[in-house]
C-alpha cells in the first residue's frame, strides 16, 4: 500500500503544479493505480478494505483533477 501512496503523491504533485507534461506522462500510471486500488478494495474486508477504498477514492479524485488540467485518456 505504501507504494500506491507514493504513486498518488506523484500524481498530486503534477496536479498541484498544473504541469501538463507530467500529467500526460502519468496517465498510464494513474490508470494502473485506479484499477489496482479498486480491485483490492473489492477483494478485501474490514480495515484493509477501508484503507484500499480510501486509496481508490483518492485516485478517482486525482484522475478527475488530471483530466481537468490537461488532455487525458480519461476524457
């Protein structure tokens, strides 16, 4: 999970800086992080589920912010 948090931090930094090139480069990573966190949230229960669901929602919000900031495969 720590690895996913670091990926999310990189995505957050790109969105915060409104760096379109960085966002473009992170498009593939954002898709991976979103799908992985979603799958893990479905596979787990209890506190582990809550943690993965939190990461999934965070990734979802970041993907939306990335799409608003620049061209995105998510549009």
